[in-house]
């Protein structure tokens, strides 16, 4: 291997921030934090939102991740999608038609 171009492959502790579970594995991820593992050694700490401990595929339970703020921020910056606007308009017109037919009865 050519020296100086490959990242360091080392033990890293990954912590699932939603459940608090941790696992020790090897990775090349760069981290600023460290933690002490159960064996008494200090390892780099990488925090993740979803892991095998909390992912719906592995747990069989659906979990809602807070992405509403991200979607709203995206829509403020770039506007709503054309398909979403058309869908909202068709929903409103359908509701208006149902209200008119109910009032006519």
C-alpha cells in the first residue's frame, strides 16, 4: 500500500442517540469525542441517530424521526414542489364539492 493516503482503521464506539445503546467496531470515521469502553480503554465516539438497535427493519416497530423541521426549512428555501401544490388544490376542490353537495341535500 502507498503510505500516507489511507485513513486510519481503528476501533470506534458508535452510540445510538435515540436509545443510548453503544457498540464497539472498527471504522475509519474521524471523531472529536472519546469515551471509555467497558474494557477500560478509551476509544473515539461517533454518535448516530439510527442504528440496528432502533431501525424499524431490525426492531419491527415504526419510529417517527423528527424530519418535519427539515422539510419545512427546505420548503421555505426552495418553495413547495409542483406535485404537492397540485395535490393540495385537488384535495381542496374535492372537499369544497363534498361540502356543496352536503349543503344541497
